[in-house]
């Protein structure tokens, strides 16, 4: 199938790089977002998100005239839906006394509805948003069929999960294998033809529900694996073992790859997607549910670690380093570091947070320092929460002259304990007692 013009609905972390990449590979692309401010920002040649290399690709796409942006979709050969699928913050389901989160599919629903007036025979529609199993068949297809056209017969319909790692999106879009699940084999083939525009790796065709499940299985596996690493860190502290050393030794086994403990699991993918399985089948998911509980509890263990290091938290001045959900990104969504700050404040600590990727973030109730120096000057303790490259490079010998703090607590194995002790800091690390 040949594509000349496509519409990408949702210009966030996935939709925008995807739209720009299609445009730089020769397609005419209309990028659509319901937020007029995003459209205006892009029209002014600016970007509302931080992603390595995105500026260059976007500039090329806009300058070529192949990428235009709008608040409304229009007729096209294909429509891609890349809108957020968060969970409802304050609604829960319950099964056997276990509370679980519920997927908020309103953005997928309204993006799909917006396509209906423009859908024509022979078009392709692809859902990319991470979604509960059967969303393509049970939610998207019936809405699109309000056009009078039949999914699979009159138009092609696919689910194709994005699998790109924030921080490396542009490279992974092209280099990662792509799964395309169609509601019919012909739909999957049409989806493959579309992604072949830029995907250099294998494109694998399957059915839509398998593709949805593949995506959820990937992120759920990572969540469960991080949960076991976090649980190991608690056990190591109990037994006086350094979990980081133990993990590196266990990982010498040819079939073992234990992930890293830390302050918890953040972002809008791994801490969210497992809930889609739990909601869809609460009786079949005790392990997935438990992993979520373990990872969500991790910020409390960090607070306990700080308490062990500094004594009572009341009135203590803590400088927290990093608020992003993971290293070297500016994304603070669902960040466990933010949760740690709130918990410390709840215990009466005075926190100054320093996030070099977003120093001016407006987070309710969190004092954002303008510089590292400002954050640490009056502090009693330094708390490393994110393994940003620039934090790993900090030199404790130089730092000690710039702060009152003589205690350093590392939750991500980012600092060399010997160096910090030699410089004069009392040093503590999550998952270790020495
Ligand atoms: N984390 C740990 N320990 C680890 C690894 C990660 O605590 O050993 C934490 C991170 O600090 C972060 C969270 O987990 O808070 C998630 O980070 P991540 O790098 O594991 O994943 P994401 O959310 O940035 O991206 C994931 C990726 N999925 C997988 O690796 C299976 C990516 O490929 C997906 O495209 C993305 O989710 C998505 O959009 O679904």
C-alpha cells in the first residue's frame, strides 16, 4: 500500500517524534493536538518537550513543508493515534480487598471520534497508545464504524505499540523491531507498509490483541524485575550485605540479569501499564499487582534510610538531587523522587530540590532551587535520587566547601563511597549498611 499523507493525533513524547520522522522520510504529515498552545509553540518553531535530537529532526520536518500542525485532523491515507492513556487519579476498582487503578481511555476515545468524519474507504488507522487488551477491537473499531465503513473490510485497522526509550526515541524509532497487529491480516500488511517508511529493523505482523498484549507484557516484565531488585535491596540491608555488589556478582551467571534497585519506578509507562492487566483480569494477576505494591512502597524505604542517616527528620534541611523519573531526562511524571520529597516534608524536613533538567518546574509544595549551590549551601544532608550523568561526575572534595552538609545518601549507586568518605562525608547507600 502507498501512503502520501498521514495524520498523527497526539503530539507528545511519541506522536511528535513519530510525525517528524515520517515527514523527514518523505510523507506529508499533519500533526494534530487538541491543545492549541502546543500547536502555537510548534508553529513558532519551538518544542514543548525535551528529547535528545528532536529539535533537529523537527526543524528539518517543518522546513521541508512536509510537516504541518493543526488542532483538527483532516482527510489522509492513514491516521495514527498516539495520545496518553493514564489512569484515573482518584477512581479505583476493588477485587478481594485489593484496590487497583483504572485506565482513563478518554483521550483514545475522543481522538478516534475525531477521525470518523474524515475516514474514507481504503484508509489505515493505527492505534499506538498503550492500551488494555482488546481496546482496538472493543473500543476503537466500533467508534470508527460509526462512519458506516467496516473495520478490516472497508478500512484497515491496526495496533502497533511504540517501544522507544525516552532519551533515545529518535534512534529507537528507526532501529527497534516493530510489532504490527491487524484486525485482519490485510490490515497488518497495510500497517507494515506504513512503518516500512522509516523502520530499519524487522516489522512483525500479528493480530491486534496479541500486539496489545506484547506491549503490556514488556513493561510489566520490567516492573516485576525492578520489584525483585527493590526487594533484594531490603533483604541486603537486613543481612548486612551490599546489594549492588551482590547483584553484580549474581549477574555473572549466564542466565541472570537483575535490574537496579532505586527510589521506585516512575514515568508514564512502567508504573502505569501493569495496571491495565490488573484491571482487565484482577483474579489472574496477583504477582503483577504485588510488584506494583513493592515498587510504589520504595519511596518510604528511602525516607527510612534518610532517617537512619540524619536522625529525626523534623526541621532537618535536605538537599535532594534529581526529580526526573530517571537519569538524563526532563520528565517528572510519576517520579518517585517527587514522592520522596513529599514524604520527607510530611515528616517535617525542609527540602530544597535541584533538578538540572527542569530547574523551573512548578511542583506544588516543592521548593525548587535555582542552582546546585543554592540547594546544598545550608543543607544537613545531600540525597541523591536520580543518576543524572552530571551528578555522578560531582567531586565531593570540591562540593564539601560549598555545603554545610556532612552526610551524603545515595539511593541509586551513583557515587563512589570511598571518595565521599575520604572527602569528609558520612556516607549511606540504599541497599547497603556500610
Ligand atoms: N528503573 C529502576 N531500575 C532499573 C531500571 C529502571 O528502578 O533497573 C526505574 C527508572 O528509574 C524509572 C522506571 O524504572 O523510574 C522506568 O524507567 P525505564 O528506563 O525502565 O523505562 P521507561 O518508562 O523510560 O520506558 C519503558 C521502556 N520499556 C521497557 O524497557 C520494557 C520503553 O522501551 C517503552 O517504550 C516505554 O517504557 C513506554 O513508552 O512504554
